[in-house]
């Protein structure tokens, strides 16, 4: 038996009043017609979020898949799963926030754990140990995304440098940033220190560096672009207070964004990753490729 976890009002639209078992916590919600067909064919109940699930609810351990055993790395023989203590599954009574965050792939387990009151400390720790697809769920539940980001950065850039799976830790940095986290001096310090330690995958550290630098708090710089000739622009740069901070003459539209930022840096001492460039109402996205030319990045010019 399966059930879809949906908002209470949506469950009401489908006429679902009974509480059933939860086994599918996917992000995309199926359409009403699809639900109706599955309910009829497979005896699936629709679960309301405001109704407590039954105690018989269970989720499989991610390491043993619910079997309670894994293969020994040395002999290949089946041994009890250390992660779940050989139990194989977790129930509504045994699931905890930490287990739901790190040991169960089904996000519905996390949603169930979040029904209980959780301290900010517990939520932040869950952010530190969870998979990247669970970060948004925890942030929506009130977890401090900045605190979780800082703890995760410290964990990866110290304890995981020699881990063969370091590359799998990169995507979560971007997820934190997408949820609103910003880089501080502490993360940059850890990043700089990481270059002096042994590392299993330097390319992974370089990708982390790109994400961290792109997530630095931006200094807003307003651009005013005028055509100097058919193939060049004059660009002035002002800070948020309206003060002129840089003037660039005869700028070629074929200049790359990276080269343009270096020109601004030469006059303002503001590093490229700290520049938040704005043209009119258009903000240049911080992850825009530095290899893009200005004619693509700044398509709208003032006359």
C-alpha cells in the first residue's frame, strides 16, 4: 500500500478522508486523474498533512534497503547493517530527525519527523548531515540555513578532504546558496587552509571554491552604458549612494564579463566575485559565465 502526502485542502478536493500509509514523498505531485486511477487500481489512500499517520508507518534504511543486512567488504558474506542495527526499517515510533535526515532516502520520513517540535540546534544539525534534496524542507521548517551552511562547510573542508566521495558533497553547497546562505570570512579561511592539506579530489575543492566565491555578499554597482561608436561603449559605474567609482572608455562589446570585472577591480579594488552588477532593473546573475561577452550579458544599453 502507498499513499501520497498532500496538503489538507488538496486532499479535500479529492474527497480523501482516510489516513493511509506513506511511502512516496516525491517532490512532484501527481494529477487528480492519475491519483484517481491509482486509488481504484491499487487501493491507495490519500494522506492529509494535518492528520497523524498510523504507528504502522515504516521506512527502509538507505544502506540495507530494508533487509537488515549488508555484504562484508572483506568476505562478501552478509552481516548485520551497522547503520540501522539490523532492524532494516524505521517506524513512526522509532524514526528521529537525525535518522530521517541522513539514513532514510524517502523525504516523507523527514516530513513526519518535523511534525514533532524540534529545537533550532537539532534542525541545524539535520541540515549539516542531510542529503541536498532535504535542505529546502528543513529551511521551510525553520532551520537556520546560514548556520547549517557554515557547519557543513567546516565538516567538508576539514574531515572530508581525504574522502574518496568528496565530489558527492559539492552539490549541497549550491543547494545551501540557492536557499539563501552566503559565504563569510570563516568559509574562505577554511577554503584557503584546505589547499595546504592532503586531498582526494582537488577538482571537487575547486568547484566548491567557485560556489563559495559566487555566494559572497555583493557590493551593488550600477552600470550606465552608452554607445561611443558602432563597435565600442562608454561605461560608468556608480555605487548605491550614487557616487562614481569607475569609468571605462571605448569598451568593446566582445570583452568578456571576467575581463570587464577585472577592469572595474583595477579602479575600485572590489574583487570580481564581490561585484553585484546592475543595469537598469536587470541584475547580472552571480553565476553568469565569466566567458560570456558583454554584448550577451548587457543586451540593453542606454543611449
